[in-house]
C-alpha cells in the first residue's frame, strides 16, 4: 500500500513517515502542493495525507485538483485548521477524512487503515479481517471459508462498520449512510442488527464494541490482514 504524505513541517513529516513505514506502508513525501500534484500524476497512491497550510499553493487548491482526477485514491486532510467552516469545505471538496492537529498516533493509524480499506474495496472485491472474509461485490461473508448467513440489512451494517474498523461510528452516521436503501432503519433497529452481528461473528473473534455515548467500533483482530 502506497501513501503520499504532503506536509511541509519536516519534523512531523519524518515522524509520520517513520510510523507509517513501521506499519508496512510505502511512503513518499512531498513538502509542497506542486510536488504533490506532480507525484500524484505520475504514480498511484492508495492514500494521500494532505496538510492545508502549505507554502505556495493552498491545500484546498491541491485537494480540488487531486479530486479532478477520478483515479485518485483516498485523501485525508491533516491540519491545524479546526474551524467548522474549514472542515465542511474540505469534505465538500472531496476529502474522505479530516483530522485536526494535535492528534494521537494510534487514532491516526486507525484512520489510515480505514481509508485504505475503502480504497481497496473499490479496486478489490475481497477483503480479509482475520478469519473473516467479505466479498464486496457478491455481498457474502465467510469465516474460515464457511458462509455466514446475513440479511441485506445485516450486510449493510457489517460492511459499513468493517470499512471503518478502528474508528468510532455513531448510530446517526450509520442511519445517514444506510437509509438511502432502507428508510425504515432507526436507532433501535441499528442496535438489533449489531446484536445479531455480534453473535454471528463470535467465531471469528471480531468484536463490535459499544463506545458509550458515541456509537460502535469494530476492534481489529490481532491477525487482521486488511492493511
């Protein structure tokens, strides 16, 4: 998996590059927007981590130009700009995630894994989560090669959670994402489907944890392969 880190702060860039490489990613670094655009035009990256406060070309301009290419992978904004207006603008311009500085490295790594999974899901029909395999095209789930019987609603909840493994997902976020195909979903029905999924995934040692007051988070199994 290849990551392009667009960050002009050398100390931060060195630290993040080291962290990502230790996690098995191939990392290229661009200290300016111009170099980032050049690199992205010549190579494919599964994820681009983009600072907004770049010298010369502004990060929002870089984001807009990157998103003009439909082949661009996931984009995570990593910035000190924490206003609601900046977050909204970044997401509207096509960022897949918006992380403000300061941040914790474990959360950063979890968000990187989640975004790369989403990128993989577009290009690869099969994703592995420890002993669980999900087939995103045929919408099948298997544990150790054996099919897990899921209803369409259970599949929708499972796929949404797994593609965001390591991140806390609120019931409201799930409703907004899933209600396009099922307007009858409510907070209570989300709870029911999560409960059913916990029982069905118990054999795979995948835990859907309740984060009280916030939502749910899939904890990655120690032997997870989806990176």
